[in-house]
């Protein structure tokens, strides 16, 4: 895919970017290079390649899933301006 100068100007206009003719031409060349690279990547055969979570094949260290804190809801709600049935009450802002 190759972009024309008019398409680059339209993209710049949509993005609210003011560009000169020289800048638009430079952007066109850069965008076309990016599209060429994407085309090369799409042509690479990935058949038989397993998905990876890390380039080094490392695994994450896991820890035991255990509760480490205590319930401090009453302490936190004691300083709230308004609380009802364990919920914080806030002023209505949308009607």
C-alpha cells in the first residue's frame, strides 16, 4: 500500500496537524516505509511457531494466593462524610 500526497494531507487534516508541502512529503515517505515493513512482516510464515510470553522463555515466579491484610472498612468509613449500609454516599452529579 502506498499513500499519495493528498491522502497524507487528508490524514494530517483529520489529526489537526498543520503541515507544509515539504513536511507532508517527508511524512508520506515515512508512512510508506512503515507500510512496506508491515507488508514484509505479513509475508513471513509463522506456521508451526508457538506463541511466547517472553523472548527468553522465562517463567514468572508465583506466590501463594493468601490474604495478607485485614478488613479496615469501618476505620476508613469512620472519616467519610456520609455512609449508609456500608456504602459511601456522594452528592448526585448527573440527573
